[in-house]
C-alpha cells in the first residue's frame, strides 16, 4: 500500500482548491461546511445558468457597441472570448447532466 501522507500539494493544486472554495463562499482552512448554509445542487445550477446568460448578454452588448464605435477592439475581443468560454462550459455541463440522467434511467429497479 502507498503512504499518501507524504504527498505535498503543489501551488497549482492549492490555488485550484482555494478557487473552488470561493465558489461556495466557504474558506478552505479546514473548516467544516455548514449544511444549513450551503446551497442545494439545483440552486447552484440556476445561479450558474443565470451567470452564463448575463455573461453572454454583456458580450453581445459589447459586440454591438463595438460595431457602433462605442467600445474598443480589445473590449470586444475580451467579451467575445468570455462568451465563447461560457458557451463551451455550458455545453460541457449540459452534456454531463444529460449523461448522468441517462445513467440513472439505465439503473435497474
């Protein structure tokens, strides 16, 4: 058997863990999560979808402003890239949710 106590997390892992703890609003300092204050999965998905819609709408508005000369080229490119990454993540999450749903449907009773 391997001894996992000697594994030290590198800076990238610590940063990713810290960023993930910011998503839930809890600190990563080894504190126990409060189940009463945590949001449920459905609420998390609703919030993520609302954030995605907001990002896409802001990107679309910035692109329209760029066409009329009210926004700079860099702003338009940044907004377009944000929209693109948001759409890609949304599609990936949708695919995973559909896959999980299909797995549940295939479970024997």
